[in-house]
C-alpha cells in the first residue's frame, strides 16, 4: 500500500517508519528542508529506542522516502496521515492551524479518492473541520478518518508494531475497508481494531491520557498523605495495585508527569469541556496537583539546608520527562532548575540523551557533565529527577567520595530507603519517611 505521512515529528516519524517496516511504500512530508535532507541521508532526528535500526533498514530498502512537496508526497498515496503538532494555545485549547492549513492545501491538489487520517491528538469535531476545509476546494470523493495514536515514548516502536488496540473513527465504509487492510499485519495476534464514529475516536484519545494522568496524580496525593501519617507509599502501591480493577501500572509516585501528551491533552479536554459548558472538576484538580508536584522536593531541600540555598551547588541526574527519551517538554527537571537557580544555587546536570535539548532552553544557566559521576563533584547534594536505568545501581562509594556530604533527594524513588540508611546517607524521596544522618 502507498502511504503519505505529513509531519516528521515524533508521531509522524514513528508512524511512517513502522508502516514501511510491514512492506508499505511510505513518503513522509515536512516543510523543514534541512530536516528532510537529514532524514533522506539517514540521520534520524529523534531519539527513540529501536527506531533507528528499522528507519535505516527501510530507507536502504527504498520503502521510506522524504520530501518537502505535499503534492509529490501524496500523489500516489491511497492514505494520507496528518501527524502534525497541535500545541496548546494560551487558553489551553489545541491549536489546529497546522492541521487545517494542510487540509486546505489538500483540497487544492487532490485529484482522486484518498483516505485522510487525523493521527494527531485533536479535539472532538476536528474531523468535521478537516472535511470542510478540504471540501472548500475539492468536490470529488474522499474520506476523513480519526485514528489516534497511543504511543508511549521510550517503547513507541513496540507499541506501534504490537498495539493493544487500534481505534478508528469513520462513518465511511470504503475507508473502513482500507484501514482494516492497513492494520491487518499489526493485529494478527487478535488484538482488536475498534471502529467507531469520528467524534468518539477523537474523545477516546483524550479520555485515555486524562485517565492515566488522574492515576498518577492520585498516587502523588497518596504519597503526600503517607509522609504525614507515617505510611510507606510503596506498600500502599503494592496493596492497591494487586486489585485487578485498579492494576499495577501508573501507580508510581514521583515529581509529576510531563511530556508532549498528558499536560497538553488534560488541558485541552478541560478547555473543550468548558466550550460546551461542562466543568471537568476532576481534571482541574489533576492539573493543580501536577503543577505542585513538580516542585515537591524543594521544601525538603530548603529545610535540610536551613532555608537558604545561596552558594549551594547541586548535582541533577535526569532531565528528560521520563527515561528512554530526549523529550523535555514539561519535564519536572526544568522546573527544579528554575527553582534552584532562583534561590541562588548552582546546578550541574547529566542526562544520557536530553542535555542538548535542555541546553537550547536554559543556555548557560546550568552546567552539563560528560558523565553521571562528573556531575557530582563538589556538589552539596544529588537530586534525581528521571529514573534512567543507569542511575538505579550506581557505585555508592564513588558517590560518597565525590559529594561534599551524603545527601540525596530522590524524586523517583529509585533507591531502597533501608539500603540508603545502611550506607549512611541522608535520603529523602516521595511518600516515604526520610532517612536522616543529621
């Protein structure tokens, strides 16, 4: 099958590469000439485990192509995926200017039936707007389908190749058959392709991400309560996670969620709800909790250092919003950096993948280390903001020799509190009683 993917960001590049991996001919379209040249020359532009290998394979085999020309990109395609950004506006609503702009352009160049697929996360009613934008200039037959992505950064290739489910919103029987054929190789194990109307499909994506954000924020509030009553959040998590009605996933407390999806999608669902005069109170609370949680460690740090951080130096492990990605959008580490430097402290940070992206945002505001242990030299304490695997079993003797004092503030509960006590650390985490050596 011949496919066009408009947009080569995170979703677009994963989508295009994975469709090529099952034998389709895929052309990815992007207005960024430099980016298209890099991709055409085999230089992948995002970090995602497992993606580069299949990207290079399909580029070499001639199944994956890149162009800046929308007309050339879609000319022979049966399906055109729109994988374009929908950034939040000042009022929290999803900005559809990129999607509707491309839809308008498509209306001017379509010459035959094509299935136009909204792959981006979009508000309810977007398929209608895309259909109207195309129909202004094209009077022929076409279909607009909603096919939201459910990719988790860090495991996106597996998520795409072996999806739990595929959601397709369409009221057009011809496009339903096309989408069934397209996704057949991905659901051979029996996982469902769920067909529904376009509006239900659009809302499904927002509902899924918002529900997961609720779980995370609920556990963060439980963690706060645990500290006040002397309970251990890890024990509570295991106790409730064994209930099959609740499940084990998304119950780990921390310093808040970030990334490209949860913050934006929760905000957009609250905004779109308000537009139909519905106050989504649970999600309003989730946003408030998450904003506060990003700075959860700051009161602990201030208390330990007597309320004054001027002249203090901190090592920061982790900058990406989660491990196995270089994505720093709404990353809690950025909020920590702002708070620490505003309080007069200095920071040296290390992250396996995200340092170039953070450097573009903060410039010379902090220093960056070449390795995780280099960041520790002469630091008053270590702060952990992202739970990368290489941080889980470090050389604690080396940490002790490099830090000025044995102090760790762990925003992801990476270490065992009893072990930290035996090693003589002052160790504070999320939802567990502090281990003190003072």
